[in-house]
C-alpha cells in the first residue's frame, strides 16, 4: 500500500465547497488503496487580508493598540461556522465542530485581553495566535472526512515544542522535529491523520524563524520520517511552468524537474517550494509532486531525487525554465585604495553581514564588486560604512533574468545563444553571472525590458523544439 503525504494550502480550504473538494481528493486516494496523511494550513481566501492567519495577526495588533480585536476574532468564528455548516451533514459532527471552534476562539480572546493589558506581543505570543488557524482548519477537515464515513483523526502538533523544553538551535532543530512528529502520528495504519501545519513555539517565533511556509516544512519532515512514497503539495496551479504563464502565454507545465533546478527557480522568482523544505524530503528519497487542488486530474510536476540530465541529453534538452526577479538594485563597490587592496572583499562582506543585507548575484574582481540586492531596508547605512574605503553607487529598477537547467552543463554555446537573442532585441546586459555547476545563467537588465526578455528567452530555448533543432 502506497503512502502519500498531502499538504493543502489555505486557499484550497477557504470555503465549504473547497473543503469538500479537498476531502474528495483524499477519499479518491483512499479508494485507490493508498494511505493518506494530510497536513493543512489555516483557511484562506483569494484575498490575503481575509485569510484566517492575516485576521488573527490583525487581531493581535488591535489588542496591542487597544482596538476592537473581538470583532476580528468573531469574523474568524463566523467564517469557520459557515464552512462546516455547509460541508457537514451529520448534526452530531456539526455540534462537535461548533464547540471546538468556539472553545478555541474563546481561549484566544482571553489571551488577547492579556495582551491588551500588558501591551506587548512576544514571538511566543505571536506563535500562539498563528497556531489557532491551523488547529481550526485541521479539525474542520477531519470532521468533513468523518461525515463521509472516513476514519479520520485530528492531530495537533502545537505541543511538539512545549513551553520550558530546550529546543535545539539552527539546523539541528529540524531533524529533532522530524523525530518528534513520529509519536503524534496514528498507530493504526487504516486511520487518516489530518495534521496542523503549525508545530509549536519555535525560539524566536515560527514566522521569523521558519517563515509563513512552515506548513510545507511540516509536510516534508513527516514525509521524510514516514518514508512516504510521495509528498504531494496541492496548490492553485497545474504545476511548475517553463515560465510565468501570466507573462508568457506559451509557457507549459514541466512534467519533471530536479531538486537543484526547483531550488534555483524558487530563489530567482518562481514560487515552487522553499529549498530547505525540498531538501528535507529529497534527502529521504521522497519525490515531491506539485498538484492543482481545483484540477486534481492533471498530473502536475514531480520533483525527483537525483539528476535528470541523462534523460534530457537524449532529448537534446539543456534548459527547463526561465524566470525573472523584479525590482532589484545593483550595488557597485569600487576600492578607492590604489594599492594594498588586501582585505577589501573581507571588509565588504563583513558589512553586508553587519547590516543584514542579502545578496542575490555577485560579480567580482580584485578591486571591484558588483552585486544585486532585493530589499533596501538598511542600504543607506551600509553604503555609509562602505564609503570609508570604497566608492559606492546604487542603481535601482533592475531585474534578474535567469535561465535554469542541469543540461546546460553538457551543452556548449548556451550563454552565447542567450545573450545574442537579447542583443538582437537591443536589450542591454548590465551584469552577468554563471556558477561552475552551470545550472543557472543569470543576467541583470532594466526593469522595463524584463517582460520582453522573458518572452525572447522562452521562445529561444523552450518552445516548439527550438532547442532540439538548434542542437542538432
């Protein structure tokens, strides 16, 4: 019997109809004699501000400022009551869900009252607020499944990192969590677990420490610990595309992709999965499939452990996708010391660390460094410190164009074709980088050139067997 770990995002669960759709996906897999473990985010809608997590965080802010936080929590209760009232027919299960939702939110109101008095929200307090959303959605989905006759069990991971227990630091935290999750899973293999994506009170706060994609991480760790046959991440898209289909109408869904390629696409603009989330599953040899909740019949994209280059070499395929990262800035740093430039790079990178400025791309010589930065929060203070030993210029409104594919390592002339195609359309390249692995060729262009550049490179490498013909 195959075991699938299925992660469902908040938008997939945002209404009664969507929750019933998710339940049907789970039931269909069970009917095919698969074992399913479901991990869920808090209920959301297409409007982020109306999602449960956003409303709960807003309630926390209102409690802090003395605003009407009760009303925001009441909206959360109303949306959840409406969802299960329409999705569940059994009156007894309906009453159980109503009591659960009311109890959870009554407890949260009491906690908010304390915040209102002390006027302070710690990272731990924020975790408690955020975790409420996952507990509500997981309990509701388990109720919908029970209404359909499925032996479903609601599993709350909130106590995996209980108060007062010393949790490991940095990367040691995640193997520890993976092992801890095991004891929360049902002992009976015939039971379907519906699990909260929230997993407890992380030192420093789960959003700051892990990010709002922590539910993906939970699913990956559970898939790794149970050695699942597949981790399925259900989204609102058909899979991973060769380019953003909103900007390139001819973009197509990739049937398969390697973890390294997926990580590059995530970093440079495409929303796939957080690289560390992928690493957790891939290290355990668990394939990851991206599927569409609203079109479950479509195969999606599978991220497979190992390299795909041999298969692609047979098809003369070098690149798999092209992506853009918008509104970045170039920072040019030139040493103003004619001689004795020893330590120049060390000084520069130490200041990046000090001011917590993250670099995307970098190109260097002995006395000059050019790099791109995404966020400019601390950039002026960084430039001020650097001007003690360097001439610094900042160029805004730029974009990174990245061509990704493991097959580029085995093909000659890929960079030449890419840059020639851009030059023919009079698109100027202001910076070029390519790592030794040759999985990613990136260049920096003007922001206004990005849409056309994306279409040109997609047409050159990824449409109508152009690549195959060019390589023959």
